[in-house]
C-alpha cells in the first residue's frame, strides 16, 4: 500500500490518496526492470543496416592484371575487401533485434518501475476544466507550482487524451505526455518527476493490476 499527497490546481495539498500495486521482490526487482528496459530499447531498433560482400558489389569480374611479371602484388578482382570500393568483411546485415518477455513479467516490471519513483511522484486533481483552449504557458506554470522545475524532465500522465492539454504540452522541451494505459519502463525511469492525475492513478491500478 502506497500513500501520496494530492495537490490542486494552485499547488496546495488538499487530500491524500492511497494505491496498491503488486511489485517484484527486492532481490529480483532490479533484474526484471533491467530486462524490461533492455527489451524495450532493443525492440525499438530497426535492424535495417546492410552492407555488400565482395560477391554482391558491382564489377570485379575480370582479373585486373596478369598473375606474374608485373612486379605488383597478385590480384584477382578489383572488388576485393582490400581495395577501395570493394566488398565489406563481416559487415552488418538486416536482422531482427526483438527480445521476448512474458506478459506477466512485463506488467510486473512496469509496476515495479512505477512504484520505485514514489519519491518523485506528484498526484494532482483533474485540471481539464482549466483548458478550454491550448494554454502552454499556464500548463508550464502549473507544473512548476506542483513541484517540477523547468529544467527537469517531467512525465505527465493523464487518464485519457485531452486535445487542448496535448496541444499545450507538445512543444515544451522537457515535458512528455502519456495516457495511463500506454506507460512504458523507459519513460518512467527517464523522467525526473512524474505528474499523475488522480483518475490516471486509478486507471493505472485497474489496467496493470494483473
């Protein structure tokens, strides 16, 4: 059971909210979160890097000069890997970097990563009503009131997408917005502060409880 203070739009503490998440044991927590992080980063790789071997590069079918009598080193092709413009030895080829991880393990790693940021967690009341239109300056000011500095990387988690809040947040350098059911380990660990609405916290418990 975890307990957090809830702040209003003005940054004042108005109540407390408790939430419960099943997390990994202390002895295995670091390992499972690390595996989930490595999986996410490797699965983001395209794996499209490709080079040509000496059999694939164009040209080189004719022997450049005769085997003996020229005084130069023997050569059989101008596309040898030793020559400029030749093939590449042991170069990269298209490959799949994807790693597999059980769904229950991924959920456990996500809950553990979220719970590990408890000291940097800021719970706020719903503030959709303050954004009848996009207001970037007001959003940045509010986040500062809640306790996240401008030069800190802030992850703002909402229960559902609000177009005006999205438009207000998308051009702020150190601010990233996520919906509660789209969390990932990298963003949870990369941010300096997590700003979560009360309803988003409830949705996180609902979605990731199993």
